[in-house]
């Protein structure tokens, strides 16, 4: 059995409509804000990692140019200061690893195998490596962000720099943002419901009073009852028209009552006249 809104009191209808409208507005705003926040956080991580890769690549030019893997490894080892960096590689123009760095942390060790497999798959695809020659590549993978960038000197390709950054902190921040958004939504919904109830009371109370007066008039046939004069809004106009209708009914009833009394008086006079005439005839 479906519940029809026609059976709901007007206060409940107004409260429900206002609360739903507010909920949709707040939900839309929170979704938009949360989405922008996620995009900004991801873009910020990509930008900072690309900047780091560019700096490391610039510092590694000499090592790549003179084929000094020891110096290259020392440069990459400096990335240990960055806790989010789980690994990095310097590669020669042919794609072979020139020097590498791997963070000796639980996160770094857990991601190492997946990173190695992803790198092998990427460098086996010649089309992707050709794209890398013209632009940097940043891709979010399972558990980390992978940034690849060319290292060039005066237009000469020296090699490539790759940096992998773990994304657990990023997604933890996004999760916090999501939970805060949910909490904000329910708080806003509760506030909207309370406020909507107050607004609905302002609208429904005059209507409920009018309905009560109408029932009383109908039950008691007392057309002398009146509602307090309403304002200039729709409900006020309805109340004023109702009072005017009662005035018309009361005036009509008074006229009818007077006409009835006059008719009854005429009837009584006629009866007395006929009685007198009958008596005189006898």
C-alpha cells in the first residue's frame, strides 16, 4: 500500500519539501567541493613530483653524459629524505636502467614488485617510449604515482628519470575529506529539517486554524464565527475571503429569517381576519 502525500498534513508537506530541497542543494555543493578537492590534491601531487623529477634529472645530466652510474646512484639516494618516494630510476636512451633507488620501507618493499612489472611493461612498448620523448608522463597506478621525464642537454637526449611516489597519504586525505563531507551533510540536513519545521509552522498554522473554524461552522451552523483578519499573502486572502463568505451567508440567513417572520406574521394576520369574518357571518 503506497503512502500518498495527499494524506499528509500541510506542515509535514512543507517541511518535507523544504528539507529535501535543502538536502539536494547541500549534497550538490558538497559533491562539487569534494570533487574539486580530490582533483586539486591529485594535481598538486603530480606537479610536485614532476618538479622533483626535473630537479633530479638536471642534477643527473653529468652522470648520464659521462656514463657514471655510481654518481647517478648517489644522486638518487638523496631521495631518501622524501618519505613519499618509494623508488626512482635513471635510464639510458635505450631504456636500460642506469641507476636506481628503492626505499627500504614496508611500503616501498610491498610496492617494489608491482613497480618493476609496470616498468617492464611500459618500456616494452615502443609507442609509449616515443610519446615520452616529447612530453612527461604521470600516471596513477595501484598504490603509487609514476612520473617519467626525459633528461636532455641542448636538445640531446641523455636518458630518462622516473620517480614513483606512494599515494597512501593522498588517499587517506581524500578519505578524511569524504568523511567530513558526509558529517557536514547530515549536520546540514538536521539544521535544514529544524529550520524547515519552523517555516512550515508559519505557513501551516493559519491554514490549520482556518480548517478548524470551517469544521466548527459546518458542525454548529454558527455563521457568526470569524477568523482574525489575514495578511496580504495567499493565506491571508483566503482567510479574508472566508470571512466575507460568512458575512454573505449570515446576511442571507438574516434576510431569509426576516422574510420568514414576515410571511408567518402575514399568515397569522390572514388567519385572524378569516376567523373574524367567519364569526361575523355567523
